[in-house]
C-alpha cells in the first residue's frame, strides 16, 4: 500500500502543475461533446420511433393486405 505522505505530495505537485488548467478544460470539453453526441443519438432514436409509430397507426391499410379497401365490395363476394 502506498504511503499516504507520497499521495499528498503527488496531489500538491499536480495542483501546482502549469498545464493542469488546460488538461481540466480539455476534459470538460470532451465530456460535453460526449454528452451532446449521446443526447443527439437518443433524440434521433426517439424521432425514428415516433415516425414509425405515426406511420403504423395512421389508419390506412397497405395495398397488399388481403382485406384492404381496394378489394371487391362485399356484395360481389361469392356465396360459398
């Protein structure tokens, strides 16, 4: 197990590091970018689901469905 004094000395040295602010700024920027990309992907998935849901529940039947509106009227069906 490392000595606690070494740990504290390392933390103090990191605090006084000249490039520390730049490193922290880059880390924050990367985190924001990742969150933005994740949010954009989630929005795209939700939008795609909403479009699919609206199209599938529009009330219109596809033309290739067996009992679609384009079939013969019921009065023309055979009696058997």
